[in-house]
């Protein structure tokens, strides 16, 4: 990973990328810039969460039947309100909202679709552990039509035109990619200046890591194959660098980001804890797909245990999926265990 000494801002970086496509209209640049503004607002609010009386839940239950925290509601609102008026989106989808979010009729519409998890890792808000915002951008398939159908949104991850996340940790970092070999780049927010500056240029994930990240409290809810996989990472074998180190904070963005930089595998396998959720906990469209695009562009891999996440045909906006993501060789190994090719 190279460090840039020139302090290039995220805006300059996006514009530089845009210049490589003479046919680009600037719509996409406009979209990303507005999203960055939304993230700065969320970041400021997250940073003062311990100072103002914003902690605690609103008492509402979101459509995933989980307690909604106040900051989730805030982050969700900021993104919708900032993004709906810019004229680049035809609709949005949020982890916190059951249906597609239409663009109000007073605003112009565009050809992009924005899917997001406004504040991932919400159970960590009130204990000062890193949380994040995840985003995924698609082009609509039926440009020109007034009505946006769910079918246009339910595209495979491979069709994403950009994806990334903001992590609100010891500093606020944005990581994004536009795919096609353009690389994965990270920018750190300099709060006093209010700018994201390039800090992690062309991130590459190590081909094999030393870390496994999973909620092992679920061990007894897993099937035999999943248990065998995690047992494998814990077994002693000098030649293959085992046992791996265990690291899990329970914020997907934070666990993913650490493994992206250091190498390793994050897993949220299918479990039998809740028979209504046989595919584990994480959502395909707002969590698995965007991080899968990032990791693959960085040289890693993401699988649902049977094949690439990016090839999964989505059937519902809030579909859940098992997720194995990180260093290529570690995820391929996980796939061999889960798909039964190895035991
Ligand atoms: P959330 O989007 O409601 O915050 O839930 C998703 C989070 C992920 O960030 C994290 O990886 C996972 O839930 C942790 O779940 P668990 O507590 O079951 O290990
Ligand atoms: Mg969430």
C-alpha cells in the first residue's frame, strides 16, 4: 500500500477519475460529493454522541425486527434528505426502510440507484466502538421510464458502478471503488479542515491472512461444515500459519476494514438461531454486495459459501445471506468447507 504525500482531496480524486471517461456527465461525481457531505454530517453527530443526550433507543423496531437507535434514525434521515434533491437518483433503498424510497415529485430524477445501510453496527453506538455507513450504487436498467420498479433495483452485485463505506472510528475514513481496475482508495477526514484527504492509495488485501472474525457464540447454532471450518482456523499447524488470531467487534464495517488492511477472513455464516432467518444476519444488498465489490477490487474475495456474492440473484430488497469475505485464499478455503468439497 502506497502513501500519498500530496494531500489530494476526495473531490480532486473523483474528478481525476471522471476525466478518464470523456463521456462522463459529472452526474456520478455530483452524487458521490453529496454522499460525502451527508457522511460528514453523520460523522460530526457520531463524534458528539457521548456529549449530548442522543444515546438510547427510540423504542421503535425497524423492519428487521431490531431496536432502532436514535443515531440510526438521524443518519437515515440525513442521507435521504441530502440525496433526494440532487437530481441524480431515481430511487433509494435503506436498511432502515421497508420499501423503496421514491424521489419526491418536486425534485428532478436521475439514472442512479443508491442503496445504503445508514449506520451499521448500531449496537456499538453507546459503547464507543467504531460504526459505519455502507453504500452501493447502480445504474437503473430502464432509463426514461417514470416509474421505477423493484426489478430495476434487484440487480446482481456485479452490476454495481461504485461501492464503499465510511467508518466512524478513531478517525473517520471513507473507502470506495468504482471497480474495473480503478482500485480501492481510502481517505481520512481532517476534522479541522473538513476535507477527506487521500491516506490509503490503491489498497490491496493480503492474499492470505492470519485473522478470523466471527461471532463464535453462535457455534452451537452452526452446521457441521461451518464448525469444521472454524475449528480449522483454530487448529495448530505451523506450516499453514495456524492457529489464526480471533478478532471480532460486532461492527461489520470495522471488522471488514481491519481485515482489508491486515488480511484475514470475516464470516457471518447461516445459523439455526432463528428459523425465520436461515441465511444468517447480514443483508445482501446493503452490506454483502458493496463490501464484496470493495474486497474483489482489492484482490480479495467474497462468497456466500457456495459461490461469489456478486453473482447472487437478489429476490428481495432486504434479503439476507451468509457471508465469507476477506483474503482470497482464506475465503476460497471457507467455500470448500461450506460447499462440502472439503471436511
Ligand atoms: P446492524 O446493521 O443492525 O447494525 O447489524 C449488523 C451488524 C454488523 O455490523 C455486525 O457484523 C453484525 O451485526 C454483528 O452481529 P452479531 O451481534 O450477531 O455478531
Ligand atoms: Mg444497520
